[in-house]
C-alpha cells in the first residue's frame, strides 16, 4: 500500500505509522527549506517494498537528487524522524537512515540550521537581484523618455555628455585600480604581515568552506581599500580551499602570498615573531607590532570548534594573543569574531591606533557596548 505524507515542519511528524518505516521503500519527492525555517518534503512509501540502502548508489531517489544531494535529504529526513520518536516505538525512527551517515542529533540539527540559513540567503540574493534589475529598467525607461522629449540636436548633446561621463568614470576606476596595486605591492615589502592559517579544512563542512572563502574575499577587499594596507598570507593553502578561492572572479590577480606549507615552515626563521590570534588566549593584544606576524585561524565558528587554535599554538609553542574585546563588545554577544571582522579591526587599528574607533568600524552595532 502506498502512503503519502506531507509535512511542513519536522516536529509535527508524530504519526505512529512511522513504526513501519523499517519495511518501507521511501522516495523523497520534494524537499525545500522554506522562508519560515520549515523543512518541507513529501514522502511516498510502500510498506511491502524492500528498504532502500541509503547512502549507496542503489537508491533511486532521483526526484530528491534534483533538489538537493540525496544524502542530505536523507539526513534531514532522519532529523525529522528522530523528533517524532515520542509517538513511535523507538526502534523504527532514526533507524536505517543513519546507515553510513553516523550523524548525532546535534549534527543533524546543525545541518538543518545550515539549510535554513542557505535558503534565507538565497532568498535575499534573489530579492536583491530583482531590485537591481527593476532599478535598471526604471533608469533605462527614464533615459528613453528624456531622449524622446527633446529635438535631434539636444538628443545628440545628451548622448555625447553621457558617453563622456562614462569614459571619465572608467578612467577613474582604472586609476584607482593602479593605485591599489601600487599600495599592495609596497605592502609586500613594508606592510604588516597578516597570515590566514588554512589548515582546518578537515574540520569544516563544504558550506563552512564556502563561507570562509567569502570571508577571505572580504579581507582582501578591505585590505585593498586601506591607504596603508597589510600584506596578506594564506598558509596551508591547497585542496578544497584553493578550489573555492579560484572560483572568485579575478582571484588569480590578487596580490596575496599563497604557501602550501604551514606558517611554521614558511616562517621557520621567524618563529619568535609569530603570534597566533585566538579568542582563548590569556594575553590581551593592546598593540600591534609591525615586526610580528599575526596568524588568524581559517575557521568558521558555526561549528564551535572551541579552543582549536589555542591548542595548536600551545603545541607549537608559539605566542598567542586575544583581541581587547571585553571593553568594546556586549558581554551577551559572542566574543568570537569572523576572520574578516578581525582583519578589518586590525587594519583600522593600524590606521587609527584606537581600538574603540576600530571596533565601531569593524563589528556590527548589535554586538557593540553602548558606551
Ligand atoms: C571564527 S574564529 C574561530 C574560533 C575558533 N574557535 C578558534 O579556536 O580559533 C576565526 C579566527 O578569528 C580570530 N579571532 C576571532 N575572535 C577573536 C578574538 N576575540 N581574539 C583573537 N582572535 C580572534 C582567531 O584567529 C580565530 O581563529
């Protein structure tokens, strides 16, 4: 007998019929994470078909695969099923969907939250695209109307003025770009060295790696805008991080140092100058020393890998430092910043030598103390 279930939130899935799931063949027909953080999917299953081997190629969940990765759909289903265990016989729920996945409840919840976040972000991006498209349409229409309302001679003048303005804008952009290159080349020799340690890929999900890639892009952009930029390094560079970074348009032209070795090897002769910035350090960083090399952990903290960088630095016997955050961030807010915020903070401090101004500039207002 074929049954069909549709549920808009995993939590409401409390039907005892799931006890039979051990013997059903499931097909995920549709899966999406909606705007209001609700996972929605439809299951069709037959109680007398054999159990699919999840995570293996034998499954024929083609419809789901069109929407998201099959395994991820299964993880989400598993998460939903686990929440239904109150009404169930316990043995049925969460059972074989764990085949080969070995996800704890916490991990499943994390995955679910990641999906919500991605869906919300996709919505924001598409709304933004739509806004820009309609803005473009509006401007084009206004321009056409302007041209239509004047005689031939005036029209030619308007077109010529617009052409000249465009040339001027392009020239300014090219000049800005040339100046930026010059500043970054100078920083290669004289600038403050800031190192991003990329040796944590194995601790991050593909989504975290994409997020870290974006953060590195923001770091590079912020550095490029500085009148006195720093010299950025990527150590432990390679594999998945490299693949993601190469997707950034123009990345090949970045003026940034890439080294596949660890910073320990890359700066073997300057070991005493290495300072690992880590939120778990006991040393507060009140000043920045231009002779030192400041290392940041290339980690996205959604995974809450507490103490990872501190442990690493301690094992390597290198100095550590934490940002002077207590006075500037609300106690209730997270004391751990994303690496682009840390880089912006350091850049601003080097420019102003004032932590307060730097925090105001680099950290979202909701995190700041109201002093
Ligand atoms: C998102 S945090 C990762 C935190 C992670 N739990 C760890 O063990 O480092 C990314 C990096 O930003 C830097 N960072 C973030 N907040 C910091 C703070 N309060 N003090 C010093 N460094 C910080 C550290 O280099 C850190 O590794």
